[in-house]
C-alpha cells in the first residue's frame, strides 16, 4: 500500500482493514503528515503502537511529534470515526 494523503482514500482503507492494521515505516516521518500524525497518536494512546521484530513485539517508546494545528475538517471526522470504532 502506498501512503494515502487524500482523506477519503485514507478513510476507505481503514474502514476495510479496521481489525488488522499493520503499518510498516518510520513513525517520525509518517507523523509529518496530519492524517498519519493523528492516527499514530491514536494508536499510541490506545497502547497498540508496537515496534520490534515479529517474534518480540513490544509497545513503542518513540516520541511522536504533535502538529501545531489541525489541517481541517477531515481530521475532525477521522477523530470522531476512530472514537466510535475503538
């Protein structure tokens, strides 16, 4: 999967795969984009953001930067959807 920046594509991907999401990549790089930033912070708050080899996964200790401002209405909608589903 590529990194969707379109909020609609982002939402569709996570609606279809909401029970098993595996995101492989550098969390600090992904956090530069607002949609990914919010999603990774949500996973970290729920304590499901993990790192390490598959045989030894542990909770991630990476310090994720917070963005200074939200990028618009799509962030609010994604936040509300995540609260309902998790």
